[in-house]
């Protein structure tokens, strides 16, 4: 009883759904989704993403959450409880958030920095060429903002599952959704005439973003879109990194798992689409298609220029935008930290408060190294997929391109072929609830998902290219 009290639990399905959606709705949706959509032909990318979310994403999300609730344990312990010979998978899954947390919080610090800039009316400075590069290559500022962001994350985790994660998710997620909808609507109303007299509107940008364009779509190009959408799913729904296993372990047995999973899916997909609707039409209106090709810099380089072009309203919109992004980032980093803390509680029987302090110190020390990776510790390394990287990129590649697909692949093998899908089906249907898409789940977890994940791993190593 004492151990259960220490772990805590969600009070109901609403708290679980909002917390899980909060984990899923993070920088992966707000930052990564729009620039991938812009890069991969807008509507074409979205169409592929939605199909994958309803099949591949659904399978991995259901597997993680069901494993967590069935065992009532963190990922470090849960896989070994599913099958004694698979403790190694639990260790592998637990390493993922350990790698992600320091660099995610470093990026979170960037977001808080930009929020402070717009709050103090200095948004024009952020729109200047070289501002973002100048900031991340600085010595002290990135480290200070990393510390502030990390403290906010740790504060929520320190307070526990119910008083911390659940309560703050109930506050932050509705606000986040309102802000995203509001900015999306505003983005569609924008109109701009450039120096050549060309008029561009937000509605035109929406058309580019949402309508699939298969013109010039070669097999190689489609493969790129497919791989990008598949990789984005890991970011978007927080699977294969132990988070949903940890959150699932806090879910009460009487909760309708399938209903909750469907709600998480819907919430996450809507927010991902709205994130693009906020950003892509606005960037197109003021910068044309050139601005949409800014890659990861879309949020930190292109958007401040867009806000500057809006005149007096730009400062207010910029402040609201980066406030919204801050909320989204923190709800996600909370889940990443919670995954590590839950492992320490279950495996080593360390109290939540001590575990949170230990994880925070670790994340700050490694986060400092990440920050210095743009300054004193700068280097360039060629990754297996051909990309040039420094410290943050290397950590991102290890976690997202290697470990997460590997964890997902091994999870599919464990459930699909070792203990069989019925283990998950029994947990989902506990209490007489129905398992929608059950046949799809069985086919996906046994056959299709493993093939897709193997292809993703081969592509990450530069072995598979169409």
C-alpha cells in the first residue's frame, strides 16, 4: 500500500487524457510539425500523417498505455513483468527520456527567452537577422534560461501525479487549446502586399498547407514524406520513450482505456494541424514560399519577422504565441522527467522528492553541455544519415532516430509474437469495454508496424533510400 501511495495515480480519465495529451502536444507539434508540413508539400504530408496516426500511432499508443496499466509499473520494471526475459527492453526504453530531457529543456529555455523578449516589448530585436544564432551561441543566457525552464518542469513533477501533473494539465491544456485556436483564426485573416505589389493572404497559405499536391511526386519524394511523417509520430504521441507506459501505470483499472486513447489521438492530431494553421499561413502571407523553407528555424527565425511585419499587433500576437508554446513545451518536458522519476521510484525505491531533485541536477548539468555545444564545445559530426550535427543534434539523433524506433520495434515483437496481442486486448477490454480497431491492432502490431519500424531504422543509418 505504501508503494502505491508513493507512486500516486490519476483521479479520473479526464486528468489522464489531459496529462497524456499534454505530453503529446509539445514542441514536436508546435515546432516540428509545421516545418515538415511546409517542406513536404503541406496537404500531402498531412494526409500521410493522419493515415499513420490512425494506424501505426494508434498501435504504439495502445501498447504503451496498456503495458503501463497492466503492470502498474514504470518502463524500467514494466516490460520485465510482461515477460521475465525482456528486462533489457525496459532499460532501453528508460534510457530514451534520459537522453531527451537535457536537450528538450535547453530548447524550452529558448522558448522562454523569446517569451521574455516579446513580454518586454523587444520583439523587433528578435526579428533581426542573426538574433537567434547570436543567442544560442552565447555563453550564459542559454544556461540561465535552461535553469528557469528546468525549475518550472521540476516543480510540477515534484508535486506528484495528482497535485502536480494532473492538476496543472487541467489548467494548462484548456488555455493552450484556446490560444492555439485563437492564433489560428487570426492567422487566416492576414493580408499582405509586398514591394512588387503581390498580395498574399492567410487563406492562400491555408490552401498550400491543407490541400494535397501530388504534382511532381516521385517515389523518392513520397518515401521522404512517408519517413518524415512516421518519424513525426514519435514526437507527436510520445510513444517508445517510456512516457505513456509511466502514465498508463497511473490509470485506474475502471477507466475505459480505448475511449481515453481515442481522445488522446484526436486531441493530439487536432493540435498538430492547428499548429501548422497558426504558423504556415502567417509565414506565407508575409514571407511567401521562401519563408516556409526555413526548416527548424521556422519558429525562432521566420515567425519573429512575421510578428514584426504585423506592426503594433505583432508584439501582442508574438507574446501570446510564445506563451502558448511555453505551455506546450512544459507539459511535455514534465512527462519526460516523470518517466525517469517513476523509474527511480519503482526500481530503486527513492522518494519522489529526492528522485526529482536528482533528475533535475542531472538534466541541468548535461543541459549546460548542450548549451555550450553552440559555443565552447562546438564541433561538427557527420551522422549515419548524412546530416551534419553538433551535441544537441547528436542526442536528438540517438533518441529519435535510433532508440525510439528500436524500442517500438522490440515492443511489437514482444507483444505480437512473444506474449501475443491478447495480453493487450485483455487489458483494454477489462471491465467489459470494447476494443475498437482490434483487428487492425493485431495486424499492425504483428506485421505492418515491425516492417515500417525496421525501414525507419535502416533509413536512419543511411542504408535504405529510395
